[in-house]
């Protein structure tokens, strides 16, 4: 690298400094009271010599330099801006080379005087008060790192990595930083649903910083991921370019984002054309989004439809006329001291050489430049002022420095912002003083744009969104289709006119660029192992979960009473299940219950009608009627187990069931005891036992036994009441409405008490089975209790193992089976005799002779159980004929 060395020769009175080396750079200068510096890329290749010039001339870079010259000339003519102060300029060509750009910056900072004296007090203005440029981030970093030490303000174009205000305190930019451009790109990706894209960047600070920022911001926003990220090489490197293009061909990403300079894109497109890679949607950074050099018939079949981020366009009135006045003649352009750059431009535009021409030039048919050629007759890019973007921001940068200087010179002594409320003057002026005013500058351009800088030195962030059209006649048009600007809430707003966008695809629609198709509602994304998060499989939601959005990361569980539908895209109420009156099983059980009730009513009617017959009276008609009523209640209580459970049905069903069956079994038990008591009384000396078990005692026994069950039910309901319950354990997609018993102990005691009475009745009846059998019910009771016990013994395991409504069905079945068993076993034979064998329904069992034991038992039985027949024991012989 080349440096400027200052050597000090000190003495007691005077010191002087001398430049050790002089740089010979392409430049243009104009004197003034205050000089502004400029760094521009006019040439692409450097030849570091005093008299030589570069051959790769850049018209755009030359127009940038001329724009700064025009802005200074315009400011000098304004009476209300910097009155009595003339601005000058020193403009240097960096030749797209870091060392030349850095050398030019040092020349601007130190001046070009070969020797100067050092005074005790520094007076006068510095060589330059501020610098406009450089447009390359790498060059700006090198320049700002050094010149920032002297607080020399630099107002540049896009420079992405100079965001550290501590490191670069004197750096300002007139367009948004590349960080904002990255966020604008991500907004576009999101707008069109492009979640799978490739990224190509230049191999410099601009590209590398953008690559890092883009990947981190893209990941944070969740807007997509990169299929590949490659660095475009500097210079000629066909092998590397071929490798990158092969990656692009193999990739499924249809969107390619390029953050690079024009030269990189040109080299890339040459390889793209060579490999004939089509079907890509290009997204251009501001560095090449409006580059005319790429809008050629060779490239446009591939680049047509490109979307790009471009610097905000503006209008500069009078610039074209200023450019038309450019002539390589000092008498015509007396505002230029050095016309060297103009002569190079002239030779480039008109393809001629000034005298004396190089040897052999004229012989080869070359023209000699006269300086009078007509610029307007040549279709040069220089005069195209219809799309001023970098030029407009250079124009704003010059005006920002001018307004800051004007504010500084208007400072009133004693009210200044510096030490002791002092002000800066042209006689005592330091660059850092201008920075103070530059940070507070605020003005509006003739185009209507407001210019100010935030705490990071950035201007108001706003970009145009451009679209490349290739018209049928072969012409190219770059049109604005929207803009991206920063909002007060620190977010970005993207505005697009999608109807204006030209898509270079057969469908004329936005392309699809995704690693995996969007997951429809009812599915969730399952990331593929080892691949970016944009690559995923769509997995259906499991039962009971749903997703009603596309690309859901997780499926959401349905609420408790809901279940996912077949498509798994929303929840529907779960099906409810209970033993219903409307289903076949419920209808059958209800019909059976009502049938049993009806039969009980018929039997009750028969017994009522024949209540005076011996068959009814011999079997204790009062207990028989009570037994029939209890059986009817047993049949009816089964209806409480059918239908949707509620609190009152849950509480009542088991209580009614328990009390009804205890009443029934108590009547049977008392009947059995009566049979045994009568048989014992029929024996000699056994008559005393009858007085202890008369009709009152029988009623009391039934009442006491039933009251015990009522007490058990009351205690159960009060302590742990049965209640309705929504059970989701049996079926995930169903709600089974059931009654929980509340207390298993209470339910067990209720059943156990019924079982105890049933077993006791069975045992007593079994003992009395061989007694005289004309009207003896012992065998019928034995058989009925055997059926009853068998049903309820089978009930317990069936009930425990039956889920949901089937447990209720099992209990109803047990109630009905045991009730029918008792009804048929106890009253079936009696109804048969009463209705079909009336001849057997008589008290007379023997036509002649004395009373047998059976006859004696029978008469005693009548006497004991029939409260309407009062026959003294002494008159029992009248029953024997």
C-alpha cells in the first residue's frame, strides 16, 4: 500500500512539512473558499502513471462526478445558500482499485502542497471540508477508518458495514444501509411466498456483510431459507463460475438473489447464457437493479422479469444542459482546471484521439478529435437523465454538506454549540465542527424529498422496487412497480402494484419457489432431518387434534367436549353415548320393562278379582298384593337407567332399585317364615309360636327390613351421592354419559343387603320344601330365589366388565331378569290354578276320614296368614270331613 508520510523539521521558531511522494491520479479541480472532495469510479482498470490514463472508461461514474460539479455550481449561484462563500471541489477517480481510492482520500485530507509551514495556531480552512463517496463498502471502510481519526465528514452512497457509530463517527449516507435493503428483499420474498431461494454475493465487504445479515434476518423473520449461498469471484475465474451455475441448475430454488456489482453480474450472466439456465426469477440489489449494461438482447431472455431494489429516483433540473456544455476546451468550460478526464470521456464517446494521436492511429482510419463534436447527436448514456438514482443521492450529499456549512456560518457569537458558546468560522474551522451541524441538517430538495440523518448517520430509508420488461420490439424498459419505506414504528412497509409486474414465465404468473409444498389444513410440518426448516413433510394430525392453517408447526388439541373431524381441519362436538330410548337396545329394554309392569298389573287384577278364593287367601293375600306392587316398582325402576343421566336420575335409580328389591325379597322372606311357623305350630305343643308371628308382626318385619335399605340409600346419597359423569376414557371420539356410584362401598352395601335377604329366603325356603304341598309355596320360593341369586351373581362380573352404556344395560337386564324370575316362579303356578284349574282352588283336600297332618298344617296356615278367617284351634276338626 501507498502512504503519505509527513516529516517535521523542528526548530525553536519554525517548522515545515514536506510530502515524501506525490500521487498522480485522474482528477478534476475547481478552487473555492471551501473545497469539497469527491471519490468516484470513472475507470475499471488502473495504470498508476503521471501521464497515462485508463482505457476502461465508465460513463456512469463520469456522470456521477459531473453531478457533483453541477450541484456545487448550482449552490454557488444561489443567493440564499452560503452567500459570500464560493464552493470548490476536488474530484478523484478511484479506478475501482482500493489502493488508488485510499491514496486519493489521503490527498484530499492532507492537500497537494509539496511543502507548507506549521504555525503555532492553525488558521484557515482544511484542504477539503468534507468528502462525497466512495460507493464501494470496502473503500469506504478503509477511508473512514483513517479519516475518521481527524473527524473529516464523509457523505457516501450505499455502504453496508459502516453501522458502528463508535468506529465511524464521521460517516453519513444519503441512502438506506444495506441492512434495510436486506429487510426489503425479505419483504418481497414473503409477499410472493418464496421460501426457497439462492443467494449470490460479491467477494468483498459489501457482499460478505450482506450474506451474513441476510441469513440471520431471514432466519429471524421465518420468511424462508436459502437453498445455497455462493460468493462470486473477482476477476476471471471460469471454473468457479461454472461450479456456481451448476449449483443453480441442480437446485429446486426458482428465485436467485444477487448482491453484487455490475462486473460480477456480467461475468455470471455470461456463464448462465453459456449453460442456458432458464426459468429463474432474479432479484437484484441496488448495485445492478438499473444497470443498462445488462439490458442487452443477449442477457434479456434470462433477466427479463427481474425484480430489483433501486435507490430512490429523483429529478435534477438543469443537469442535462450542464452535461451538454461539457467541452475539452478551457475557454468553454472555464470552471474546470484539469480537463484530463473530459478528454478521456470525449475520446471514449466519439472514438477519436486528440492531437497528437498515437502512432498509426490515423493510418488505421482513426478520427482526430476536434473538441467541437456534438454530444446530442450521439446516443450516450451520459445524457440520459430520466432515471437518476445514484446521481440524485450524490446531489443530496453535496447539498447536505452545503446546508450544514451554511448553518454553521450563521451561528451568532456567544450562542454557539461549542466550548464557551463559541462559533466556528472560515478563519478557524475544524472538520469535526461541521459534523455537529451535519447531524442536525434538515432540508427539502427541489424534487420534494426531505433529507436528514438519524443517530446512525442514515437518511430516511426508502427504496423503489423495479421490474425489467423486454418489449416485443426488442427494447428494454425498467419500470417502478412499488416502494419499500421505513415506518415510524420501525417496521418496513412494502407497497407493490402486482398488476404491473412482468413475469418471464409461460404462465405469466409469479413462480413457485419452495422446498416443500405448503401443508394444507389438517396436517403439520415435520422437518426433514439434516435439511433446512423449509424442507419438511406434511404429517396428518393425530386423532383429537387439528390445524386450520396452512404450514402449521403443531396440531392443536381439541377442547374436551370436541373431536377432530375426518379432515382434521376443525373440531366438531363429540358424539354422545348413553342408553337411549331411541336405540334398539333401549327400546327392547323399555318394552320389556313395560311388559313386566303390565303383567304385574294383570296378576294383581286376577288376585283382586279372586281374592276370596282359597288359593289367594292361603298365600296371605296382603303380602301377595304387596309383593306384586314391589315387583311392579322393580320393573319401573329399570326405566331410570334409560335416557341421558341427570343428577336426580342418578340418585333415584339406585335408591329405587335397592328399596324395591328389598321390599320384594322381604315379602318373600316373611312368607317363608310364615310357612315354617305354621308347620311348627301344627305339631303338638307348638301352638305358642303362632302368637309371636301374627299379621302385625309380618307387616312390621317387612317395614323394618325395608327401612334398613332406605337408611343405607339415604346415607349413601348424603355422603357420596351418585352423579352424572362425562366419560371420555372408553372412546376418544365419544362422550359416554354415565352415573358414577360416588361411593363403591355404598353400592356394595346396597347389593350385599339385598343378597343377604335373598340367600336367607333361599335357605329357609329350601328347609321348608318338603312340607305339605297343596298350598305350600316353599318350593316356589326356593326356585325363585335360586333364579334371583343366579342372576345377580352373574351380574357382578358382567357389570364390571361392561363399558359405558352397556353397564347400564347389564344392570337393567339383571333387574328385569330377576323380576321376571320372581313373578313367574311365584305367581305363574297360582295363576295357572286360578284360571285353568279352578277345581284345585279349594280348601277340601280329603273326602273322608280324619284330619291328616297336612290338613292340620293347612288349616293352621289359613288361620295364621288370613286375617279375615278367625278359627279357634279347638275347632280345627271342622275342617276334617
